[in-house]
C-alpha cells in the first residue's frame, strides 16, 4: 500500500476520502429501496455478507468507487471516524471486488496535490463498453432517490425534526378547537423546512446506523474524520460542493391519529384512517403492514439503534419511504408529494405496526 505522501507518485494509488457500507442492514438509500436494488445499481451481486464502498481519487484526480469485500475493515474505519479518531483505511488488494468510475454520493472534499475531482477518461480500448461514471442524484428534481435520501436525513436528524412538531395541533382531531382554526392541519402545524446540513450530509442523507460516513471539508488532506484522506486502497485540501446536501424538504402534517394506548399486536393503521387522510399515506401504511405477513426483499425494512432503548426504523416501498422511532411517531415521504414530509401520530395502531416491522427488520451485525 502506498502511504499518503507517496500516493501521487503511484499511478495505482487512491486517496481515500470517505467510505460507506453496502450491506442488507446498512446502505445509502439513494441507491435503491432494498439491498438487492442497491447492489443492482452498482452491478454487484447481492451477497449476504455485503460490501464496503471506498470513495477516493487517483493520482490524476479522477473519481473512483472501490468495492471491497472486507466489510469489517470498512466498518471499523467508519466507527473510528465517527468517534473523532484518525484511521488509515487501506484494504488489502485481494479484498478488492472492482473499481467503478465516479462516486454514487456527493463528496465535499478533494485530495491535495492532485487535479480537481473529475470523472475518469474512458478507456479507448474498451470501445464504449466502460460503465458510465457513477454520479449522485440531481437535487433539482424529486423522485425515488431524493425521497429516500430525505428519509435517511430525517432519521439522521430525528431530534431536529421531532422538536418542531407540536403534537397538540399537528394531530388534532377533526372538529376540535385546533382543527377548527381554519385550513388543513398540514398547512397550519407543519414544522419549518429542515434542509440537509452540508457538514452532516456531505455524501447524501444518512440514517442512524446507515454506515454512511460523510467526508467533511475541514482539515482535508489528513487521515481520520476531518479529512478522510488516507493511504490509498492501491494509496483531502480543496473542497468540492456536494449538491446532494442541498435538498430541502417541506414538511406537512396529517391530521388523523388518536392518542389511546397501543395494542400488543399489529393491525393495519390504514384501516382506521379517516376519509380526509392522504391516500398516498394510506397506501404506504397498508403496504408497510403487508410486509409483516409477506417479508419483502432484504433491506426493504431496516432497524438501527436509537436512544432510550428504542429503535430507528427505515422502510421503503414503491413510491414511499417511512422513517420512525418505535417509541414515537412516523414520517412518510411520497413520490407524488415533492418535498413534503407527512407526520403520522402514534394513535392506537401505529405502535403495533412499528413493533411488528422492527421484529422482522434487518439489523446491523
């Protein structure tokens, strides 16, 4: 392995800027609704053990995503960076599965002493068979990738979103004093837009325990959490703005839940939704409930650590994403509602659904 000081001189060296996990329990939501879909986006086989994705630049400044099968090593590096420690991520060459041009996520740092990040020049001998460079999703539009990215960001910054929601008005029953104030509940009580913070979501929105580790601009050019530039896989300085961090989500609220005690078994919350509930929310809840009886592909429902012995849930389906804490409410994002975040109160049915989803969800090892 080439050290950082030797990386530029070594044509095969790679400046490591950041890394993420691609496993059934932890993967960047922008890649797909579930683990097989995320692997397919990178033309990888969905092996149960998963992969590590190492993002960096070669000596010419080209962007590369190196896929390795040493998941444990990448997980250790991410954990060290999250604890504020330096870690020289240098996977053994024998663990390299493939190297893909480009980055699937936006990275805000750049390696020092090499040209600015750019896509690799296609190999003339490949005669057009080279894969197209990976690129983060366009944040000027709204679609499945942006919807999942938004849900990941809510999970990552749950407290910031939750504290802006007033349960007394956001979930007021129709005909109540709050409900009679005029206008829809989601117009009156929605929390202010919480844009993804660039320092916290440089590589795209990340949920708690997602394994996605953002590369921050401060201190680029050294190993560890501040720069993420390490000895290359086969080897950050100036910054590159990550457009993916500019997604703003305009939340809305659904006025429809009750505050009774939770049942001990899961029932479909959509069955008790009043007529004024958003049809997309009813559909998402019904499909999420169906996962309990007919488990979806691995990674479609994921459970990660949360405070106070709770779990953070992420679930996705055709056109919708759900993020919730098992001891609290849920938020739903829909393809048909660009930028809208729809809160779902606990009521009588949601707790049972969340517990049932948590019981069958994939968890980090």
